[in-house]
C-alpha cells in the first residue's frame, strides 16, 4: 500500500541551502524583537533574477496582519557571492504583493530595505529595481514612481531613485533632465550602483526633434558666467550604456574635455521618436598647440597619441587669471613639455601676461582646475549621501586604477587597460554568427570601486580624472598640490621603477558572447559572465606613473600638502 505523497515544492520555494540560510538570517534580523510570524504558503511571487519569501505577522492585533516580502538576488549572488536579502513590509509590502503576485517573471524587485525619505521622514520609500514605492504616513496610501517615466519636481536637484538632493555649492549650476524627453532607459538588475566610471568627451550635440539617448548619468560641463555646470541626464537608478561590461553596476560621469570625439545624435530616419549616433563622429580637437583653455602636455610615459604632431599627449583644462585670488594659484611646468607654450605666452588677461618663461621652466600665474573640483564635489555628494553602495573612499582597494606593489613598497597609477583580451567569431549549428570575447582583468569588477573607462573598456578617457580624485580625496592633498604633483608625475623623467614593466596576475575572467547580424554587424542576445580564473594569466603593464609624494614634496617644498 502506497503511503501519503509529500506535496511538490512550489516553484517559488525551490531554492538551495544558501538562499534558505540567507532568508533565515533576514527573518532573524527583521523579527529580532521576538514578534511571532508565519511563513506564507499561498502568495506566489516568481522572478528569474532571484527568489522571494513572504511572512505575515501581527501588527496591532491578531486580526491586523501585515506582510514582509524578502528578496534574494541570485544574479548578484552569482557574481559577488554576497547573499544579500532586501525586504519591503507593512502597507508597502501589501501593495507590492498586490501589483506583482502571480506574474510569470517579476523584474521589479527590492534592491534596498524600506527607510524614511531623507527629505521628509513622514514618508517611507521602498527602492525597487524599476520603480520606487512611497508610503505616506498622513494618508496611509502608496504611490509607485517608475524610474523610466519619472520627472523630477525641481530641475536643480540631484535625483537618486526619485529622491531629490539639494545642491549646496553656490558656485555650481546644477540641472537635471526635468524638461527633457529620454529614450533607452533600462533597470539595474544587479541592485543599487556600487561603482563610479569616469569618462571624457569633447562635447555632446543632438537634434532637438529627437529623443535624448542617454550616454551617462552626469556631465561635468564647462564654466559659464563664472560658475561650474553639472548636468544630470538620468536618475542613477537607470542602467545606461556608458561603460560596456560595467553598465549594470556603475554610475557614469562624463567630463567635457578635448581631445576626444564629439558625441552627436540625430533623428532616426526610420523612427522619428528615436535618435541615433551620427556616423562618422566629429573628430577630436587634437593639435591643441594654439589653445588657451588649459595646458597641452607632451607625456612620454603614456600612450595617447596626437597623430597631427606624432606625440603622446594629455590636455588638462584650466581656468586662468591675472591675480592670485579666488582660489587661483601659481604652477610650474617644464618648458619642453608644454606644447601650447607659445599660445600661452601671448595670452593676456586684463592686459597682463599670465605665463612667464625662465631657465627652461614655464610659470603660470595664475590658474585653477575648476572642473576637476566640480567633479570632486559631485563624487563626494554621491558618497556622502550613501548613493554608491558599500563604497569606502578611505580604502585603497576602492581605487582600482591604483596599484600598490608590496615588494617595491611603491604606489603606481596605471595609464593603460587593466586587461588583455581575445576575440573569436564562429557560426553555430543554427547558422547564427556568435562573437565571443574573453577578457583577463587584473582587478575585481564586482567590488565597489572607482575607475576610468580607459582602464576597463575600449576607449582612452578618464585617466586624468581618476588620478586627480585619488590625489585629492584618498591622499587628501590640497588643490594646488594635487595639480602641481599631477603635472610632475606626468612630465618628469621616468623613475627607475617606471622603467620596468609591471607583471600582474589576472583576478577576473570576463566572457562576453553575442549574436551578430551579418548585414548590419549589430549585436543582440548579449551575455556577460564573470569568473575566477583557475590558471590566472599574467598581464604586462607598460604605461604607469609612480606616485612618489615624497619626491613631489622635495621638488616643490613651497607647496604644503
């Protein structure tokens, strides 16, 4: 005689010990007061990204029951091995269940725990991957704000998951996308952003009749009317195509600077509601030997070529003044390294020279790196408001472009890609063309960090910004010391350590596969997998700067740190 058969495990509950233990730990923390709860066996919440558990508990009485919805993000766990669980509860939890139960695949799931709105504690927000749920204490009602549709209340606030943060620096004009029409906004399936990716662009232009195809989250613009400009192009909740394999985790910050290609959008002739990149792009302003907008430096240690003069270069945008006040100061540059020396020698402000040349040294009187400070302000604003998840600016490991060599007891800033790669194209059994890229990185790409697009992708932008922020924030140097030391590290003769390439072990293998349309070469069905290499490759680093602060202080004793 056959005995009773155990009921089949619900799809919602079909997970392993790692997930179960994570849910148990979340329950223990949520119900730490000892309140009695019951795990629900009826409500059905299904997601391909992770797993749900629903508990009910007494609120004010036995008949007043509330719910707490826990979510375990399997996609994030597979990449980070961090068994995070986030919850939404109370009236917010009930509302979440009402709008998502019995769906075949929930894509809007909790990526943070409920908390009061930072601007008004009478409201509670639940941050999800595609929207935010906001509960009002006065009305007991819940409002859903979808990120793709949300328009900020104010146009001069920083927006994060629909919350708006006041800009406190009166010297900066900040403007968000309030009155713009955007396209191509997707969600962060991996959770809240944990990284900052630094970019540079010569400019952005677009056809006003087309939707704006967002290239990054923020843009540090040029000075206007003696004030800095920062534009926020989209909520940091959005996943935008700015950083190749880092899109899902990184906040992208563009920095207007030449020489880099101008990014221009025009209306798609096949769809008037869309915009497309104009091809060919407007080319970079290389050959900046006549500019008076900054210093154009010949840098032998790096490999960013100005093909018009066949030299390795770096352009540092600066503001100039004829008086040493309002933050302007003096800096010195080796004469043979300053490619726009003649233009600056002829440049006058209020009839006064701002550059002098003596004994093979060019002295600039006076300048300041205003845009770099505006970048620093934005990055610290994000950090101070806990908008970069798990970030720690005081941890040297957070600065992925910086490498400390314990054997030499020296610190280096890397001025080349942090990876090597191989590319293969094959045709599968179904006749589809498959492109496979295997990338070998010397860093972890899943940890909280800050890096440049040039270091993790196929561009050459963001090096300067990463170096400046490292010296200003991590090393806590003054503005003057940061700029002068940065120029010193770039333009000085190679140190003994810089003459010997670094050979670093691979830490992360990235496998990127996609399907290629033979007619248009367009990619689809892109899949990206991170893994730990069984046999790490050795990556050779040839372009880097030794960050020798003591040598810089010795060279410039008049500058305090």
